[in-house]
C-alpha cells in the first residue's frame, strides 16, 4: 500500500483529491490506516478504472515499460492503456493463474478471436499467444476466422490424449456455434472471455452458455468463463457455473456504487473492486465499471455494466435468467 502511495503519482493524486474533497462524505478521518501492517482490504481506496484512459498509471518511475496494452475500441474512442514495467509480471500471472485452476499441460488450446487480431496491443491476444507457446506438441494455435474447426484437428487432439480447450471472445464463439456447429469431444472446455461489446445484441450469460453448449454438443458444465481486462494482469475463472474464483494474489470486494469507500455485504449488489497484486508496478487497487455480487467464500458473479452506453472491460454480460 505504501509503495503505491509513494511511487504511483496518479494513485497518490487520487487519494489526495479523495480525502481533501470527500472527507466528510466518505467518513474517513485520515490516511493513517495506510501505514498499518494490518490493512483491511475492504477499506483500501480503489482507483477508478477510467484513470487508465486519462493518464499513465505507473509506479516504476523512469524505467521504460516492457509491454503496452490497449483496450479495444473504435478509432474515435479513448482507449485505456496499461503500461507493464516487466513482461515477466504478466507471464507469471498468466501461467500461475491458469495452473491454479487447470493443468496447462493437459490441454491443446484453440483460440478464436475475431476482432481482437486487429489490435496489436491486445492483452487477450498476448495471453493466448503465451498459453499457446507452452504447448510442446505444436497443436495449439489460433483458428482461422469464419471457418469451421477441422475435424481432422479434433481427431489429432483426441489421439494425443490431451483435452481440447476452445478459448475466445464470446461473440466469436457464439457466431461459430451458430454458423459452424460441430460436436466436440465430451471432455472439451469452451472458455469464453465475455467480449460481446457492440458486435451483437446483448444476451444473458445463461442464454449464451446454452447456445455454446448446443452448438458444440457439450454439457453446460463444460462452458467456462474468464474474467480479465486490459487494466489487470491476473484473471479469474468460472469453472462451469456463473461464479468466478480468483488466484490467491487477487481479491474481490463489492463496493457501494454511490460511495465506493463502503464495501457491501455478501449477496449485496455493487461495483466490483479488484486487488490484483500482480499489478504492483502499475496499480493493484482497481474499481471496475462492472456490477457484481460476492459470496462469503470470495467467489463473485458479474451482473452487468454501470453504463451500458460506454462498455469497457472483457465481461459485461447481463444477469442470469
């Protein structure tokens, strides 16, 4: 916490403004709790994710960043930029996070990402390239856009003894399921990353998962989800239900949308706040634009967006039916 206050000028400026203007409104007497060794995560001020659109959120001084990620968007929209000081940070978050829930060596990953390939600074593309690069068999790859999965490829994966993971943005996977339905091996996993954005009419996650399950001939519990965004280095995963779980260095809090210094109780709706310690060189304390709820065990569900006219992040699907 103190590192961010001392090194991250944008976060410090945010705290200065927060406590000078809103001291009475938010009810915090001072900043003394920041220097405490036992900080309550639910009391940590979270930087609004919009800051990544408006400024360089960075805590490594004059060191040149090694990676720069940009959110997707139109040529006229203001896109978020995440400056990553150390490439190894993102690699560690990707591999350790994935292997916390799955065994990467068990899978051949087929990635389907129409719309993202055109963004050379996409963090999703970078992540998928990293995962694909770990496959020593050479079978993992990006799929050609607008084409059915080759049945010979599926058979080769079956013969290898590995499981298939079809990993991609929701809108692309739905279009594939609807236009090129194919029965995948029953132990396959569909990993959707949200990312519907403005490509098509929004649908509930329940509707979307049923469409994917039907299109690929799988049981509904084989449809999994990943929750991440340009401004974060870590990912949360939903393993066949609608509840996302985080790796140990990532923690979720639900904040009052009208007073983000107040954390909501389990089961109460609010803004999703993320503490992502992998983000230590940019900002690990992020207030997203996503609405959600959290269970007592820390799992959370994404309910929607605060502002449907300014969609951001990678997962904004509406509440389950």
